[in-house]
C-alpha cells in the first residue's frame, strides 16, 4: 500500500471506530424513557463496562513479555486510576473510559510524571 492511501485509511478507520462508540450512545439517548426489550436494555447497560474492559485488556497485553513490564505498567496504572477516579466521581462509564484513555496516553507521552 502506498503512502497516498495511508491518510484516507487512517481517517476511515478512525471514523469507523468513533461511530461504533457514538451510535450506541446516540441510540440510548433517543430511547431514554421508552420501555425497551430486556435484551436491548441489558446490551446498552453493558456497553460502558465492556469498553473499559476492552481498553484494559489491550493495555495488559503489553505486559505479557517480561521486558514490557517496566514500560507498560505505569501506563496501565495511570489509565486504571483515571478510570476508577472519574467513574467514582461521575458514575458515567463514557467519561471514565475517556479519562482512562487520556491517562494512559498522557502517561506515555510524559514519561516520568
């Protein structure tokens, strides 16, 4: 694949990733107050915790090689701490997920903090 396709592929991948997270939130906001089928209600309730678990599992995958511990453990701890603090304060899994991703990213961008 040439570099001329790199930007459109990255942008489309980012858009697809964003939509898979945004559309369920939009759907849940539109359905608020309506009686939902039990399966759909359980599915919508599980989205936030499953997103947090997916981010944590992906972060923990870096810890598997022994040499990865020194670099990845502080990032995972920063992201996990951010998730726990923000979820405790807001009780909102979307904000907690965003805070965890930001905590993980900032810990990697500013090593030694």
